[in-house]
C-alpha cells in the first residue's frame, strides 16, 4: 500500500473528510479548483499553508481520476472502512 503523506483523515477534522496533512483544507476543495480550471500554482497562492509537494501528490491522484471517496479509502485503508467487516467488503 502506498503511503500518502500529503493527505490525512481524522474523524475530528472536517468531519473525517480527507484534508491536506497539517491543515483543515479539504481535498475536495482542491478538486473543485481543478474542475474550474485553476492551476496548481494558483491554488497554492490561495492556500499558502499547502506545500507544492502536497499539491502535486494530490494532483497525481486527480489525473488518475480518483474520487474523493476513493482517496479516503486509500488513505485509511480497507480495514478502517465502516462497510468492511472482518476484512471483507
């Protein structure tokens, strides 16, 4: 399993939504910006607490067409998903 250092998920931060590590900025916000044509550089100007490395890591997932929910599953792993019991979906 790949280690996602740019993304964290915690139930007490943004209601458990994936965020950029060390911030409260949702990954979904990045997706929204990309969807309307904002560049990574412009996004970083708007959110200076996010590093370029973090943005590039998430941008790579965007280019691979991962959804926010899929990213959350990648970060938390299948054993932490509420719909998985005993390691089976």
